[in-house]
C-alpha cells in the first residue's frame, strides 16, 4: 500500500488527536490526554505546532507532531512532541518515512538540534532511534508542572 507524506491541514486535526489518544493508550496513560480538538484548532491556526501526516488510501496512519524550540546551548531546535504510527502498521516503514521527513524539515529550517523524548521502557522506539545513530540521554530527568497546580505553587513561592 502506498504511503503519502504531507503537511497537515486543519481537517487532519481530529485524526491527529485520535492517534495521540492511541499513543496514550499504548503508554498506559489515556487519562493524561486533556487537550481538545478546539485547543488543537486554535493552536494550529496560530502556528504553535506543525504536523507531518502519513496517509494510506486517504486515511491518516501516522504523524510527526513538532514545533520550534530553543536551546540556550545549541540555538534553534525542532522538538518532536509526538511520533505515532497506527499500532497495526508499525514495522512497515511508515515510521522511517516520517522520521526522515521530520529530519528533512529540521535541515530545511536550519536548526542546530532535533530533539524528542522516549519512555525508558519503550524498547521498540529506543531501538528505532538508535538504529539511526540518535543519542538517547539517560542522565536527564524531565520536570513539569500542570496548569491546574500553578496557583498553589505560586503561593508556595511567595
């Protein structure tokens, strides 16, 4: 089956959200997806992110969801927020096509760094990235604060 790669349009956002929800199930965290289609639409319209779409027979089968970020050490970087291929189609080269297209976009945008995260237990993903000479950092911990907690934490910081 032929896979077509292209940039997303607003009409692709529901299919993107569906794949993000599929990824959340795979990562055993479906309750963590709180973003809505309306959020995606607003942020897409204001160029907060971009998406590469892989489709077969007019159906979205994979996405590379990314945005521009900045490293104080390296300069401009393209951050790959989510990289998903439908579970039943994994291992058929779609991920390789999307990853290549993402790196081509990074090159076109003249960034110093392409960066992403991968869960420490996701061996298939780690193996995929390592196959392409990616560096998988093991010494950094991720930090985060959810918006629902901002007020309480700001109160603690007084």
